[in-house]
């Protein structure tokens, strides 16, 4: 694949993610994205390590990634897709999480896991996108949800 760029493969690296969404440590929960299809689908990747700050208290001796952060990782993956699909300049626009429905947690996410967020657009109208997402570890569903987000002026 010499000469292939991330744009050619549907891959989005961390440098582009940092240009696409405003999240930063310790709240950036997507390391890279794969299989980006504009306004259709994307897969976000989070390599979960024991160094995550939330593992200090959740839970000592039995580290488990909080479910709300798994949902946030799904939402950030959707925001990356929106930003790239709509070519949003984050200096003037912000993407807001609007709603979440049907959240189900199926299995725990632990240090060493690679969390793969499969996010599909179920509806897009202007600056509002609705999604269906599944967070997977090793081919097994860890969490799933339907959610919506919108782009708005930062002011």
C-alpha cells in the first residue's frame, strides 16, 4: 500500500482527531478511527490501558472502565464522523451530544482491551445526526446505544 494515505483508506489518525474534536486528556477517548464512510459509518478505536485516570477509583483491585465513558467514546466517534463529513472548523463550531436511548452494557471493559466503537448514521438532517453504536471488545459487545448530536456555532 505504498503511497496510500489515511484519506484513501478511510483511516483517521490522532493528529486529525485532535483537529476534528476539542476533547483532550484526560477526556479524549478515541485514539484513531478506521473505515470512515462520510455520513454513513465509522469505527473508533480506544486502546484501554491501566494508566487511565479513572481506574484509580473504579474499582481498586478490579479495574473496570465506567459505562458512561464507553458511551462517551461512542459519542466522540460519532462527533469525529460528523466533523469530517460536514467539514466542520472546530474554531467556530461545536458538536453537542443531544440524546441517548436504549443503552445496554453487556460486558466489562478492562485494562489491555482494545475497544472498537462501531457507529452508524441512522438519520442525518442538516446539522443533526442520529446514530446507532456498538462498543466491541474482541468481537463481543461491551455496550450499545442509540444517540444524537448536533453541530452549532461555538458562540
